[in-house]
C-alpha cells in the first residue's frame, strides 16, 4: 500500500509540473494557433535560473524556508523572455504551420546554446534543499512536504486560469479572439496586445514549472526536449486547445511515468507513446478536444 502511495504522489507531482508547461502550450495554441516547441526552452530557462537565483539568495542570508517563494519569483522573472519572442513570432502568424514549427524549433536550438554558454554543459542541481520543509513518513510511505506544496500550487494555478478565462472580461476577450480573430479585430479588440499577453502568460507557466522542479531533479541541456515530448503527449491525449485536457493528460502521463520508473524503467517512454497512439486511433481530437469541422 505504501508503494502505491509513493507511486501515486510521485506521479501527481510530475503531473503538476507538467501541467504548467502543457497549460502554457494550450493557451498559446488556443488563442494564437501557434504550436510552440520553444515551451521546453522556457522550462529549462526557469530551471537553470531558479538554481542560480536560489543559490545567490541563500548565500545572501535568506532563510531556507523561503525556497518556494524564491523559485516562484525566479520563474516569474524569466518570463521577460516572452514578449520579445512573441514579436519574432508575429512574422509567421499567418503563414503555414511548417514555418511556425521550424521557427520555434530553431528557438529551442538557440536557447540550448545560450544555456550552454551561461551555465555550462554539465547538469546542475540544488542538492535536495527541498527537505527544508520536512517530509511525511508513515512506514515505507515517504513524501517531501515540498512536493505537496508544488501540487497545491499547480492546483491553484489551474483554478486561477479557469476563473480568469471564464469569469473576467479579459478572459472573455481571449476566448473571443481564439474563436474568431477577424471578428474580434472588427469589434475593436486589441488583438496584438492579447497575443503578447497570452504568450507572456504561457512563457510564465513554463518558466515557473521549470523553477519548481529543480529541487527534486537536476537541470540539464536535455530537459527542454524531454519536456516538449511529454507536453505534446499531454496535448494529444487531452486535446489541443483544451485546458481540461491538459489537466487530464498531465495526470495520465505523470502516473504512467511514475509507475513505469518503479516497475519497468525501460517501458517509461514507450508506455506514453502507446497511450498517444491509442488516443489518436480511437479519438484523434483527444479526450477533451473538439473534432475538426
């Protein structure tokens, strides 16, 4: 029973971080119709800068219990890369999807070199500093309190995104722009401003997700590509453009990954691909996606 609890909470923790990245990807696609491969690079930037920011803050005398707030601040600060990237993407908004994919993939390669230049090629970590919050132990069941805090933060983020999109005037403008950009522009909506805001929010979710994961895993050059693969598996399973799908897909991928790592690590990625293939065969639009008209 304790082994099941460890797998369950490990999977939910991974799903919580993955949801933030996938939610950013869903937002950008839903409004701007851009399949943003660079979301993985934002995740990696948040991770590396989170390590640097926390290390400097602790050396400056900040108490260790401020770890989580420091990581949130580090992720928020790195969201500044969003607006300039969005301005570059404006050149391909009305072009074929292949141009968008090539441009965002080029950004992945560019950011990988930037990270290598600033932080080097070797993995770096925070050395289990998340244990400052303690851990819950019940027999063989062990879970760091930090993991629970991250799960709670992701749940809070999901609730806030839902409230923002459904209950605020700006959220309604976002949904109107996603539904019909031409009509929204004709009614006086500042579509360029909305695009910039949405892309920055998507970037923020990615950088915060990267920052939150570093106390439990090392930051490496490969993490950008790895999270892109998982994020796309999430949106394929849940449905492209669906926030509910991002949540369900993240949970499914996180739990499959956690279970595979315990019982048969070699099956980890293959299991996710098999689920993706099954969804594509049975329901190509995803579990919560809308079929193409």
